[in-house]
C-alpha cells in the first residue's frame, strides 16, 4: 500500500506545522524520516501511539521510518511542556527503560523485513553521544547555534521568564543534543525529515538549522497536534493512571474500556488518528453514528481497531466478552470460565469482597448462612430471607431457589463467586 503521506495526514487532522517544500520532497523521492522516543519509563503509553502510527504511515507511503531511542537525551530530560525539571534517571533504570521502549516499538514496526530502501531502522543516540567530551561538543556543535536563538524557543522562554522553577544548564542544552541527532542521522543515514508532536517544533527546527549550518544541506520538519480530550482532561490518563501499551501494565480489558467509553466528539477525532481506516470508511462510520448514537457504532469500531492493533484479535475478543458480562442479565458458566480471575477482578473493580476457603464449599453451605455468617454480604438472616422473598438475589448473575446450597459448582474462573442484590449491588467472594 502506498499513498501521499502529507495528504493522508491532512484529512486525518494530523498536521500542525510543516516546513515549506516538505510535501514536494516526499512526493519526489524515497525519504528517511525519524521520530524520537525518550525512555522516561520502561514502556510507552497511548500518548506515544500517535508517533508510532506516524512511523507506520511513513513506511506505508513508501518511505523509511527511523525510530530513535533517546539513551543520551533521556539522561537530560526534555524541558518542552514542563514547568519543572525532570528527575534524572540512574543508568540502571535508563537501561531497563530503553529495553522496554524498544520492545514496544518493535511490536508495531518491522525492523528486519521489507525492501532495503524502506526497511525501518532502530537507533539509540547514546551510541554516537557517548564518546563526545564536553569540550568537543562545545567546540564542534555549540558554536553553530547562538544563545539568542536557543532563548527564543518557547520551551526555554517560558521557563526563563519565570514560569515554573526556572531552567538548569542541563535542560538548556537539551535542544542542542536533540538537534545534533538530526545532524548525525542526516550525515550517516541520509535522514532528511524529523516528525514529532507540536511541542517539539522548537527542538526540531534547531535540528534543521544545525543541519544547514554544519553540513550545508537542507532538512525538513513536520509536527502533529497534541491529542486532547473534549472535556479538557489529559489524553491517555484515567483516574487509575496512564493507559499503557503493555498488558502487564494496563490490562486489555481496561485498554478496551478506554476506547469504548470515548465521548462522541473524541471518537470522531480518534477514529481518524488511531486507526488506518480509509477516509470513506471513517466518514461512513461517523454518518452512521450520527443517525443513532445509542448504538455507539463509532466507539465500538474504534475500540476494535486499536485493541486488535495493540493486543491482537484474541485479546480483543476476550475484552468484548468481559464487557458483555458486566451488562448482561444472565451469564452461562461457559461464558464465565472463558475469563481468568484477573480479568473478572478488573470488571468488578471496587466491589466489596471477602475470602473463604475452598474446603468450606466441599460439603455445601445453605444459602442463608452463606449470605450472612460466611460472607457478610447481608447483615442478618432476616435480611437474607427478605431478599430471597423479593427474588432480588443472584449468584453469578443467575437467580436461584430458596433452598439453594452453595458449593464448588458455583465457583467461576477457578476461584470466584459473584453475589448480587438488585441491579448494581455486587459482592465478590474469593475462594482460596
């Protein structure tokens, strides 16, 4: 598949700034373009997905993507968009983070196969920065950019003018380090384009300026708008924290829920940004959704496309099954047992719970003492009998008779029993 890279990004609303002649360059030749990923954690969250998807678009358009891991710049910390200096990472933590970030990016971009001219490349700027002495860097690189030029960048200007905690010399040098990355890639890999978020424009243009002054060549830049949520809250974060691209940090169920619960306004934007669906398909989905928003067609397709891309088809289907369970009136034992304990605990996160021994269930427990003395779900025997008379109780979402005896056959996912009174009053019994 090959298409016009810039036009593709334009209809998706993914261009914020673009240097003159960039589109012409991309249409005239095969171009190597890079995006940097600073290893501030041992994984990436969905805030980095835009950059990963941009590299994927670049390759699909017949160009060569370069993913740069900031092993050197990660030691300093990018001041862009920050009001206070980042905590400096130890080498041990940095090494762990670099390995984690490489692992995530490699799941989306193939660095081994494909035609040589478009085969993706993964680099670490520590490899070319580690041998620089301070004197060499100051003489060979620093002399090409004036302090006035560096001070004019928004990321510097705001901090120096009193916004936040000021700026250390360490952070002040960041744009030179990042700028030199562009010079190195230009000279060694014929990389002519850097892509990043709109907050990176200052750092990127420092790189294009260094390329011009050091090599006499011409480099290009393109930035994308920072993704926001319609309600003004930060994209990629929930009350429980970041939405990560690793299942061991954010479960597939929670990942799926983030997208399926998107507002209509967000879903309209995100279906274009976070999927590879073509323009007609996106517009058709938006039109269908507008006719009957209650079916949440847009959110369902968005959640499917992104979850499959990040976690695979099987994991997506499990997440859908888990979501259905939460809202189903009745769930079969077969359905329950398709899910593991961890997924069920996430579905019913925050629900009161208690733990009982598996041996307690071997002989069976009559329903009234089970609801009261054994689990504490209901406060008294009289309350339990009243609830039974009202027929408002369920075990694992299934109604039962007054003479019910709870036993091992009622255990789901190997170690849980779900009690319910009414529609929303849940209680989990963990069977140990």
